[in-house]
């Protein structure tokens, strides 16, 4: 079975609240995942809610 290629893009967020950044870093560390993985997980979950 072939894996479907997923096109990826870079996203930069300016003026991201420092406190939120720290909270996300702590949560990611507690869960043993990267900040990127945590943010993607949160975004995917929220998108599924509205679809």
C-alpha cells in the first residue's frame, strides 16, 4: 500500500502571547511530545469539531 503524500507548508505566527507559548511548551513536555505535535493535535481536533 502506498502512503498518500501530504503537501506541507510553513506557518509563522507573529506576536504570539508569551504566556500561551510557555503553557503550550509545558503541556507538550508533560505529554512527551514536541510543541509542533501538540499544536497540530489541537488544531486537528478543533477543525474536526466544526466540520
